[in-house]
């Protein structure tokens, strides 16, 4: 294309079939599997729906937190990268919520906008606010993406075709997210004295939320047997190895912090959250709840 | 010098492009830096009013569309700062000028976004006005700017369609949604007309910019084109513009329209629009809060370089 053809090349964009028309929004169609695919043999649809919500809510709620960075990032390249990461996760969430909706008589929007916080199944790490601290943003992305990538790798062969399709696309996305976070962990850890202190403090604050990532829920335990889910406990070794390698290279110390406690053995996967989630959902759901039964 | 100036004039006269390595008059360079910087700043400041609704978008599809759009704007800011850099100024320097209010950005972003209809109306009217302004810039005499504009205009046309599509969905929805759309159009119509700048008889820089091939049409020509384009679109949506003077003129084969409130325009340009102080303070806070991050990245890069050298 050259500048002489500017008008002509603009005219080309009036083609309504151009996939960029809804850039970043076509994932439900692109996922490569039908949301309405039959439930794999021997699987309780309620368990499958719950599992889709776990994976979907992790992505949706974390995407919300990443979106808080829009117009607040330290550099334009980071604006683009953080928004892109948020879009990738939103795309994953939409497919998983649509699958759960199909199984339970709802859709992606009824699940995102009409559930209470106690009905969300995400881990606490996804719902914490960064408070616009870029070190927190980087630390969380490093931990979250290392863990989710390990999960999605193992879900490539899931007996549920929708989960397998999300994993197929998601592995590429999470590989990029983890790489981005690792590169920034190095820069902040081994940058200035100030950035080192801030990055270490961020890891110290995040570490108590790591243990939950490897706790196995009852639904997951049942679905592992059916070849649908992965036991998150099995990803621990791999995630630890990645984190150890990155932190050591970044001259950071792996925090030695106990996990935050559960309430009667229950945490995010059972709908028991931190105080942060309610505020995020209040904001996310406000407009949709003001106009129930409305098309947008 | 005369030789170089003659070559510059001949390039402009032949409607060819000036490239960064070419000689150019200092005033041409200054004009371009001012205009491209202002344009880059507009993209970056424009992320705020739209970003205001990302967290509250009413469906996940609308959220994805809006997030992608705001991400595109950050990208546009990047290409435009890069185009300005070919003229010998860097992004850091221009950002400082923005947050010290020494350079301007489009007046439209000094208005608040108060409902989700504003997201649609910004796409339809504000991006529509921006496209009218920017399409001729794809033939701007300065090559890097013209090329950046081609890419930006293509993306803007997606944004405009997405905005219009949101409004179509809303006017086909509930009474509350239709009212929301009309109320939003009432607020944004006049500020959108002001995006074309002051009337031709009060636009001091226009003549020189046209002579240099930076500008191709006058402010009033572009404004008229925008009005003529927008009226049938409003009719299709079933909304009205808040201008009693708006009427088809069969002699001119164009719509007559009323005079924007130029006092309001001047006040916004001078810094006292509804959201000027908020926009600049927000940008300043983001920039200052990111200083330690940029310093760390620089320190890390320096250490890596030293390690490679050792």
C-alpha cells in the first residue's frame, strides 16, 4: 500500500466480512469447537459447567483487573500489551462461560453479569487489585500465567472439545503473557534499587495467594477421572521450577510466606472470596443490572 | 540553500512526498511537529473518556470491542509519536509538553462520557469527524505522517462502524436506551462540529498549511462534508441533532446548519472545558507513576549492554 492509494485502501475497509471488523471479539466463533458439543461420556454436566466457570472466571476477573490499567500504564507499549493480555483472557472467558451457559441454561452474559460474588469460582489471585502498582501487575502476571499455561498445556487433550479448543488457542496466548511478565520481572528485579525493592515487595504480598492455585476441588477431582480436567496439584512442580528460574535470574528471593487461610476449608473454587471481588463485580455488573433483559 | 528550497517547493508543487532525510523549511518542520504531536496526544488522551466505560461495558462482546478500540488508540499514539520522531523530537519530550499543557489535543476529549450511549456516539460522530479530518491527511506532503494516517484511518473506520452498530442496537432496544442515545447525541453534536476547528475566517494557520500540502481542505469545507454525511445517518437511527437551523438547501445541495458556540470552543481550547484539568492530571499521574518503571528498564538495558561488552 502506498500513500497514493490512500482513498482506495480506505474504501476496501467497507467490506463487512473483514474479520478485523470486531477485532478481538470473534473468539466464540473462532474457538474451533461448538459450544453445544455433547457432554463427554460419564461426565456430570453440573461438574463440567462448574469447571468451565472456574477456568472462565479466573480469566474474566483477571481480565477485569488488567483492564484497570487502561490509560494508566507506565509506557504506551505497556498500554498495548496489558490491553492485549486482557483481551486474550476475555476471549477465553467468553468461550468457557458460553459453554457453562449452554450446560446450565444461560449464556456468557447472564453468567458474567447476573451472578453474585458467591457464585463466582475464580481463585483469589485473579481478583486482587493491583492498586496501579506495576510491580504487583508484573508479579501477578508471572504467577498467574505460569500456572494457567501449565494447566492449559495439560488440557490440550481434554475430553471436552470446548476446553481442548480453549487450551489450544490459550497456550499460545499464555506463552506470550508469561514471557512478557518474565521479561519485566527481570527488568524490575535487576533494574534499579527502587525497582528491586518494589518487585520483591510485590512478590511478598502476592505469595500467600499462590497455595490456592494448587488446591484440588471436588469437581476437579471427579473430572480428572473422566479425562476432562487436570489436577492443579500436578502443575505445582512445573510452576515452581519456572518461578524459581525467573526469580533467581532477576536477583529476587522466592518469598517464604504461608498461604492465606481458608474458611472452613473453602476458598475461591467454592465461592468464598476476598473482599476485593465484590467491588470488582459491583462495577462490572452495574450497567447490565440497571437494564435487565436488554440487548446491547 | 536556495537550491534546496527550490527542490522542496518543486516536490510540494508536484504533489510528491517530503521524507525525513529531505531538506525542509524550519517553519514546515515546526508546523508538522505541532500538528502530529497534537494528534498523538489526542489519541492518548482519548483513551480516557472511552476507557471510562471498559469496566462497566454491558455485555462481554461490547467490552471486547471497546477494549480493542482503546488498545488501537494506544497503537495510533505510538505510530504518531514515531512519525514526530522523524522530525527530531522524542516521545518523552512531547509527553512532557502535554502534561505541562504546552501542547494541545483535540478539544472533544475535554467532554465527559456519561452513559454507554456515549461510547456509540463517540464512535459514530467523533470518529466520523476525525475520519473526515484525517482522510485528506493520507495525502499529506510529509511521507511518514501520510503513511501513519493511512493505517490509522483504516482502523478508525472500523471504530466508526462499531459505534454506529452499538447505536443501532440501542435504538432498537428499550425506551430507556433510545432516550440514552438521543441525550448523548444532544451533548456530542456541537462539540463534534467544533472538532473541525474555528471558522475559515478565524483560522490563522490554515492558508500556510494548505500551501504546504499539509492540509487539503478548509475547516468549513470539512465541517460541511461531515454534516452532510451525518444527517442521513441520524435519520436512519431515528435521532435528531439539537440544531433548529438544520435544513436541506436544494440550491447548495447541502445541509444548512447553525453556528456552533465558538465561545464554548475557545473556553475548552483555553483549558476550561468540563474535563480539561481531569484529563491532563490523569495523564500526568500515569506518566509520573511510571517513571520508576521506565528508569528500571533503562538501568536493566544498560547493565545488559555492559555485560555483553565485558
